[in-house]
C-alpha cells in the first residue's frame, strides 16, 4: 500500500537514491530540502519538493503532519566550529521530533540515518557491534551520538530506529570520488603504511538496508550497522580502483603529521571564508584511527539484510559512472 514518506536531506548522495527507490515502489515522496539546495538528482515529476525552514514551527508542522514514514538524513558533516556540529545535528533533530510529537500521526515511523562516527573506531581491528560501548573520536561523532540518544529516548513512546552507515561509495558520491580522481591522475595516496582497515557499503546496498529497517517491527528502538561484507585496507581499495580505471598509479605515502599541517592551513583559509574547511582537525582525528570496521550480523539476523554488491563490482560500476558523466 502506498505511503506518504518524508525524506530530509533528500537532495544529497544517499537521500536522492533513497527517494528513487521509494518512488519506484509507488510511495508518495516529499523531499524536504533547504532553500537554495542543489536539486539536480531529484526527479520533480516523481517527488514533491518541500523547502523546509528548520527554524519555522509552521514549516515543520506542514512537513510532518500527514507523513507515515520519516527518513531523517539531514545534518551537518563539516562545520567551522563545534557549536555548528551540534546545532546542525542535535538541534534540528530535536526540532523535528518535537514536530512529530505534536503533529505527526500516531503510527508514524522515524528512521534516523546516523554514522559509524557515532560508534567510533575499533580498538583492535575486531568489527564493532551495536552492543559495544560507543567511543566517538571526533566532534562530529559526538554530535551524531547525542542525536542518537534523543532518537532512542523518543523511541520509547514512538516508532523509531537508527542506521549507522560506514563509508558509502557509488555513483554521485563526492567523498570517495577524491580517491578515484587521484588514481586517475596517476597517484595513489596512502596515509601511513596503507594498512588501516575500513568497512564500506555501496549506496544501493545501503538504501535497501534502510528500506528493510522501515518495514520490520523488530527495528523499533534499535540501532543497526548497514555495511558490506568484509573489511579492506586502503591499499587494496586503491588497487581495485586502479584496475577498474586501467591505471598504474604511483603509491605516495603521506605521513600523519602532514595531514595535521594541512588541516591547520585549511582551517586558517576557511576562517576568512563563509564555508567550512574541506580538511579540518576533526576529520584528521578520524583519519588517524587504524580500524574503522563494523559488523552487519545484527542487520542480517533481524532484518534479513544481505549486501549484494561486491567491492570489485561496486568499484567498477562507480568508476564507469564517473567516466560516463565526465567526472574523470
């Protein structure tokens, strides 16, 4: 049965693919975006575009009042100061939950897309589980964890669940794209010895996992890692990208102290700009960690989640998309 669905942050990388998936299923999609957002990935014929003013109670009321399911993806990932991280994640989520509580239908479901950063890295290379105590190492991770706490508090009396993706890649992505771009130019940059390990998830696997979580009653009041199988070091990931691009890049080792210097320089430049630094000390603190790995066993057991896209297939598809769309 078609449902009314609100997606915050719908114009983003993950949100736009989620909107496409749900529209294909026949649901009525309301895409909540900020004023002046880039809407290039949203199909106006399939989606209602709703300009949401987070500071306007009436705008929040109109956004949520008749929606069956809310996928909350909006948030701040880069900021010039700590306050903005918390305002752009905890603050807007609290405003949204207040609107749900006052104006949302009783059966309304909330699926919050958090981040692996809220859980923090693995201390010994063992994939982190949802039951492990969270240990965020960045202000961004701390803000995401605080947001999770208010979602879980809300879920005691309402239907809500939390998804923690690791690094996400796929067509349209601009974060992992930087690695593709460097390799296409003939350079494979590696931090330290290149043996740091990560979990990854292709955007198609992620949105299918998010959709599954919205359908299962057992998801209520729960947290799930949605990631691909296995874990990889950046050298292996880089070699896979190089094969898909038919490149033989030169591996360049970047000492950690160089990132520290670059982040301080980037922050200094951003101080005189309206935009946050692309590389800041908060991000470097995350990059320094040896193991960003998590387990998808709970999602498999509870949701029936099963990632379908292997690293080789996902990287090849992503590389082809970048080439076809002239990003490379």
